[in-house]
């Protein structure tokens, strides 16, 4: 057994004797440490750091900082805030947790099959301990990487996680820091990687006290939907950048996460070179990645392929991979027929769009987007391997940002959804399931939060107004039916019903997903390390054809999404990996609606 601790200049650090407290507040002349053993001013240096060591302080002590106006605030680098974001912080000695995963070196990225989950709705209990108890079922399914939605302490008892304000403190509603470490430790014992979603583009709207005593953290000249942008490139930004670099290292070193998913990097205002994403990658490479696989996944609406390039040794220069909204949008239009909003960019020929996404990753690689009023979007992605794309049929965003949080299984044509799932799981992309996808969960995933009264009312009214532009919600009565994000019932309705897995229709879907993942792990994953660039594609009569070079093999896929069966004059080369809805003649293939046919051809003895 061993202990892991990340050393950082922020927060409360347990020393050989006592605890050292440190906070950066250049605009505050005095900061008083409030601690049961001491209530005294901290020592301020010329750079705005306030420090104080309390010799008799120890693990478990509560503390806060008192500002010149008398306001008591939690530590912005708190490791734990058991009384929520407005309460005092708790001293944590990370060396007290005994890890059992010393032999763990992670897994190569090409082995990743990601499962996105929200701790609060993944189980009835909504805790880290309850989630840990379910990990074995995910490993048995064929999942190799669990991605936790953000855990940073947020206001209230329930939240998606994107309103966090204490980025080093796992939210207490889920459990303790040790509960989180136990989850990661148990996952590693099962061969599962664990990724954490982190939000570095904004702080939540309630409980962020940094504005009050450290305005240097923000750039008032750059406004975002959440207020002033975080100061990544203005005066005194070095300490701000270090705060987030340390945060990334903290999760990977102290909690042994196998990687991070960085939320909305397109919303990070940063003109410094190297950019903060590259600095985080470099810090990870020079630290924990020297001993084990550490991955950095991006969400980036700008489709910047340059952020995903590989160096001469095949290592990512910044992002290991990016969430691929393009593929999702094409699938969604194809299986539901919806073409509103951003889906309009994919509605002209969704089968062709899907074929391109499967082959090349991005659909928008620099061409104008009608939804964005003709603005060019994206960069050419054909130099990237397919494993640079995390692709999916749905995510928390794509489900939860609908008015009622309906899943694609409830919206789409079941035959086409089934075909799209086979295309996803048998493609060289890194597939991701949103929790419940594996058994076609009937429960929605709605937008929920737990803000104070004034903000709660504004959020509820704002959400309903947001949907006012859609024809379905043109009248006030229709908008009134949209679930209130702050109501506990909205949160409870979003919890998975695990008993569904055993019912006939859900169990059949579960078995099919498990069988597809078994094929993927046995036949496709071992060849993904040899990928060098994009595949090729064509589309005709509602049928997509894609092929990819996988080192010494070639993978072929046919999928038919047209309303009428089609007949092709030739079969695909290689051994059949999967064939559903296909009738084979002497020299023909007949494809029914929703048919998927995949083969693998060995080349040069591969």
C-alpha cells in the first residue's frame, strides 16, 4: 500500500508539524485565518500571498479566511467543504489514504470505451460508494474507462457539476475525498480507467467569492455568458494559470485519475503561447505521465484539429481526443428527423454527413456553418487517427439540454438507433456511452440544480424563456410544462432505474451492446495502434460505405439507412465481423433498412 499527495502552493498543507495555510489575494491588505486554535492575520508578501502556519493544527480541522470587510470565505483551494460552498473548509491530509493500485499503469487510449456518468443520478443513493458498487457491471459490459461528470463543490445538494466554485473539493453530497479515492482504487482493480470532467472556462454563479477579494483572477474586459472571463492571459495571470495547472495535476496525482476531460476549451480566453491546454499537457507529461498512461480529452466547439495533432512519436501535442459533436448531430438528425437549431447544419443529407464523420472525424473542417450565419468552423482533420475522436449517440449535454431531457431511444426510430449504435461501437473511433445507454434506459436526464431562492427563480424563468423560440413552446402553457430545474422532483426523475436492465426489451439491448463491445475488443482494438490518418467514404441511396486502414489490416463498414432495401453487386473483402439485416447472394448483398455489415481484411500477414 502507498500514499499519494500533490504538493501545491495553494490551500492547507499538512506539514511534519502543524498545517501551513496559503491564499493568493493581492487586493487584500489583510486576511485573517479563522481556525479553532488561531484567529490571527496571515503574513502578506509583495506578490499578494498570505501565509500562516499553525503548529497544532491537524487533519480534520475546520478553517476559513476573514476578509477586511468581515466576510468569511472558504479556501478557494479547499480539499473538502462538508458544509457546502459557503461554509468553512476542512484540512485534509491525503497521505492518510492507503492505495492498493501500485501496479496500475493505466491503459493505452486505443483501448478506451468510455462510460459517462453523473454520480448523483447513477444510483438511487447518489453517492460515490454506491457508484463504486456498480463498477463491476460496467467492466463486465466491456467498458474500460469511466468518466465522471464534474465533482467540484457546487452550491446546494444537486447539480450537473458545471456550476462548481471550489475546484479542488469533491462535492460533499457525494461523499468524502477518501470515498472518491476508493472508487478510483476499485476501478483500477477491475482494469477500468477513470477520467474526470473539469471546468476551467468559468466558475458557477453562486458561492464564488474570488470576485470579492481577488479580482486579479478575472479579466473584466472579456465577458462570457458567466460574467468576466477567467484571467488566463492578462496582468498577473501566471498565478491563475498555475492554479488550474495544479488542479489538473492534483486530480491525476492525488486521486490517481487516468485523465481529464476539459469542458468547453473554446470558451477559454487565452492568447498566451503556449495556451493553457498545452501547458496542462506538458505538466502531465513531465509528471504522472512518465510512469503511466494519462489522457487529456477536450470539448471544443471550434473543431480545432491542430489541438489533437500527434508528434513524431505518435504522442498528442495537446488533446488525446475530442468529443465529436459532429457525428452525434448527424446521427440525431438521421434517426429522429429533427432539424431545428444547430441540427440544421446536418439536415441536408444526414447519411452522407454520418459517413464523413465516421471516416474523417469532423464534418465541419473549415467550411461555413449556416447555423452560425456563414461563419467558417473547424480545421481539416484527415491527418488525425480515428482514435482522436470520442464519438457517441448522446451525452449529458445532448439529452439534458432538451426541454424534457428525452433520450435518443425515446425520440428516434429504434431500427435506425440500433444501426447507429453498431456503427459507433464497431468503428475505430473511441466510443462513449452515456449512463443507461447500454440498456436503453427509459428515464430522462433533465437539467437540475439547487440554487438559492433569487437565483433559482431566475434560472427557472430563463430556461423556459430559452425554449420560447421553438414552435412547440410558443405559448406560455407549453413552456410551463418544462420541468423546474430547482425542483427536487426534476433531479429524482433523472435517476437510472437499474431494475430495467432485467426486463425483456432492455436486457436484449444490453446483450447486444455487450456482444458488439466483445467484438470490438477482440478484433478491432488490437489493430488501432497502427492507425495513421482518416478513412475513406462514399454514400449512395441511403447507404454509407466506409473503410479504414488499421496498420496491417483494413476495416470495412456498410450501413443502410434508406426506407427501401438495396442490393449491392459485390461483397466486402475480408472476414465478417458483424452482419445484421443482410442477405448474401452468390455475388450480391441485399441490405434491409437498418442493416450493418462489417468486415476485416488482413494485409501483409496482419
